[in-house]
């Protein structure tokens, strides 16, 4: 995350500073995230960031978000669940034929999303609900597609998130993630591991490994596409079987 952007916003504290202060430290996931947070920590963090999120984080993540929504639009099925919908930056980009339900833990982020829906007359957004993506109240097989943009490395238990999305998406439906993932090896991987030591000041976690999210049986069958221009983000598409 560009430090210049954060500095320009007048915020000396980075997102990671806020999250680290709130972090409970331990997670019970088999492959715990480096940025493990409990629900209260997420709410506190995003309460502080809701007002400046679009300015500070919206630009750099725009390519990944647009690519994920394009992928959703190209898939069959109507009912889409967007988890960690945040301020709703993706919402205007869905085809009007897709019906969107957005959920987020942060009421403050959701308030921004609701303003956007109203201002831009996004009639295809059916609901914006305060809910934990790892433990939703939806019935089994409720959606054709679930998409999580820049959320997998924020939730405390990424594998639990994946399990829940598999439950609420119909068999044959699709689950998509866009995120920054640790490069598997080579020079970039080494650089990112080094950068992880500076994650507090960077404001994001360069060392979030795809294996923290996907078990080996899903890793081999997932469609994995780097997002241009720099391949900093990756789009992962998984058919729900
Ligand atoms: C980095 S922001 C991404 C927001 C949006 N997807 C975007 O592309 O701009 C992460 C979002 O995930 C939400 N979040 C974190 N943990 C969550 C959870 N367990 N359930 C639902 N939302 C969660 C946060 O409140 C925040 O709005």
C-alpha cells in the first residue's frame, strides 16, 4: 500500500497498525493467517478507516476489483454473495442482471456502501447485511456465486471462510477470491518475505500464502490468474463441487 497515499490522507497510522493493536494474537485455524483478527478488532479497525478507505486503498486495488467483477459477470447464475463488501466499491460494476447480496462485519463500512447504492441507484443490490463471512446465517446452496475481494487475508480463519462459502454456494456454482498472495518462490517470494517484516508500515501483509486459504485438493483445481498490470494481485476461481 503506497505510503505516500497514506501520508497524503493525513493518517500517520496504517491499516496494519490499527489491526495489530487489536489482534487477539492466536487463531485456531489449521493454517492461521498472519493478520489474524477477531470480529471486534475488525470492527474497530474499519470504523477508523471507513471515511478514508476509498481514497487510501481504492486506487491501488482497483484493477483486482474490476477483474474479479468482470469474472463474476461472465459466470452463469444470478445470485451473487459479495463477502467483505466494504464501502461497496465493486457494486456499480456488476451487470444489472446479477442480484447482489453484500455482507460485512463493519457497520461503518456498510453505511458507506448503503450511501453508494442510494446515490448510484443500484437497484440490483438486494441487501447489505452486517454478518460474519466465516459464519453466515444463509441457508445451504443460497447463491450461484460468492466473491471475496481483499478479504481473505483479513479474516482470522481463511479456511473457515472457504468452508462457509462452499456451504452457501450451490454445487456447480463458483467461489472467487482476489487478493495479494505470497509469491511461491524465487526472487519475488524472497522480497515479499523480507517486506513482511515491514508490514506494519506497509499497511498490508505481503506474506499471506495461498495455502492459508486453499487446501491442497482445491489448490490443484483452482483457476489462478495474475491480475495485470503488475501481477501484484491474483484472481482465484474455484468451482464448488
Ligand atoms: C480490505 S477491505 C475490502 C473491502 C472491499 N471488498 C473492497 O474491495 O474494497 C476488507 C473488508 O472485509 C471486512 N471483513 C473482515 N473480516 C470480515 C468477516 N469475518 N466477515 C465479513 N466481513 C469481514 C472488513 O470489515 C472490510 O470491510
